[in-house]
C-alpha cells in the first residue's frame, strides 16, 4: 500500500470574542493612578464565559483535525480499492 502525503492545512481561524462587562463609574470615585480600572477586572461570569469559549474553540480545532484525518483515510481507501480492482481484472484476464 502506498501512503499518500498528509496535507497540513492551517488550523481554522476561530472567532474569539470577549464579553467584558464595563462597570459604571461611581460619582466622586476616581481610580488611583497606576491601578487597573474597572474594565481590567473581569467578573466571574466573564471568566466563565471566556473559559467556555476556549473549550469550544479547542473542541472545534480537534473536530477539524479529526475530519482532515478521516478525509485522508477515505482517500487512501479509495486508491487501494482502485488498485485492488485493477489487480482482479488482470487476474481474470489471465484465466
């Protein structure tokens, strides 16, 4: 059996969004210089959402890789079936 070269496609670009909630400024309260503002600290819900998005992205990358591997295996199987058919025809012609 002849091995076909494996095509290395670049990983699909995942759409990454970040949903960071912005806190409303409190009257009379200014963040100190050098300290992160309210936008810099994501809420626990935002962190959970980002973790869920990362897990989904990883799942999609894994699924895409598995589909590429399945396509290569299917193509190899098709080529092998063609070769087997040719051998069978030659075998029948010999008889």
